[in-house]
C-alpha cells in the first residue's frame, strides 16, 4: 500500500479512443504530479498541481489533458494518442509547504496505444 | 535543463556482494533522494538526504550527500535476491525542481 492509488493498472487503447487515468492520494498532501516513464529514458515530468492549481506543464502535447478537482484526486484524460505514447504513467504526491518534500509514487498505469 | 548522471547503468552481482552506485551533476542540489522500483510497481523512497556531507542508513542501505552538493552515492551491503530492481537518484535544485537520474538496474545471482 503506497498511499497513492492509480487505476487502471493496465490500459490498451486505439488511437481514436478517449480514456482517462485516475489517481487518488491518501497522504494528506497538497501537490500532485504526472510522470511518464518510457523504456531506457529518465522519468519525464508532465504536469504539477499545487493546491489544485496547475503550476507546471512540461511542454506536454494537448492530447494529454490533466484535471485536478481537489487535492486528493488527479486525472489524466487521453485522446487521439500515438503509439509512441505507450509508457508507464506514474502519479505522485508531496507536501509542497515542507520545503523539498520527497515524492510518493503510485504503482502506475501501463498504457499501450495500438 | 539540469542532468543527473547515474552510474552504472546496470550491474549483475553475486548474492552476498556489496553494491555501490552514484549520481553526479554539474549543478548543485539541495536534497538527494534515492528510490527503488520493482517490476510492475512505482518507485519507492529509500533514503532522503538534506544536508551536504550527510550520511544516512536504512538497514543494509547507506547513502551520502556529497560535500560539494553535486553528487551522492548509495551502497547496499550483503545483497540478497530481493534487492533486484531499478534504483533511481533524484535531486531538488534551488528552485525546488526535482530531477531524476537514468537509473541503475541491479540483478542479483543467487
């Protein structure tokens, strides 16, 4: 039990589909993150939400659309993805007002785009 | 952007051996974090370092925050099969941006 729960764990979707990834944190943190993890590449930060406000969009294509309705929930809406978007998508949370607070990760959603 | 150079990229060792891996950067970091990722799971925090020179242990794991604030190492003593996984370093810079290293894949032969 990591304190950060991601669903679904696995997702296969076609390039014309629309799907959403969900993340919920039970740690009382106030910041949430989306990362992309591809084979043989470092973790790539996609989006940061601090107190439900998006504070960072790391040049992510518009086919990825985040939503943070409250400080415990984070979504990543996907539409018209490309095969190169296949990766492990990791959600994380932290407590931003505690200086350099470590990130706590969920177990990820393994996404395959066909 | 800032880069963390993590080495080695992979290592294949015998059970019982000690392991050492490190991260270096040309930039200064204010914190160093070490994570482990098991197959099919997300990274789990092992050790967090907050002061230059700090040496911290967590069981068989020991990590140090380099005195120059540009490097950190992680040692694992007497490795066991469940140590298998990918180990990531990460660091916060002055602007609180977190950068990850490329990972060290550890394989242990029983």
